[in-house]
C-alpha cells in the first residue's frame, strides 16, 4: 500500500466482495456470511482516530441483518450508507497546499479479501 500521511483519515469501504463474500446474504445464509481473508487484520490496523464509512448497494431492508453480521465478525465502523447504485464510486477531493493528494482509490478483485492491501 502507498505510504500514507500521519493525519487522521476517512476510509470508504465497500461491504460485498470486500468485507463479506459478494451477495452471500441473498442466499438465506443468515448469520453465515463469510468474512474474507485479511479483513480482520486490515480493520485492526486502521488507527482508532480514523473514521470508517461502509458503502453498500444492499437495500436498507438488510440494515439490521448487516449490522448484526458486522458485530458478529467484530468489524468496526462509524457509518454505513445503504441503497447505493451498483456502478462506480467516485471520490473527488482537493490537494493540500503542501502537495498532499487527499484522494486515494484501491480496486481489488471481488471476494479475494484484503490480505495484500496492508
């Protein structure tokens, strides 16, 4: 992973295909969503002062279920945004006067986990 500044950060992280196996929740596997490889370690390495915003195209009807799965798997977060479109997620941010680029995007292969990110 790219070397990051020492400033507090905001993490925008997708749920399906990044944290849990993609769309597994639709197969009546209540309570059995599979945490992908490296996710626990990745989240454990995010500094406590950083904010974590989870993103999902999951309908809000899955909100309680999703929160329960995150709790069971001890995945920490500050906010979850549901009902997002399934297309690209676009982040636009400014460059600080000192040159720090404040937008970073990392694309990973679906369901491969976060083993090679940290």
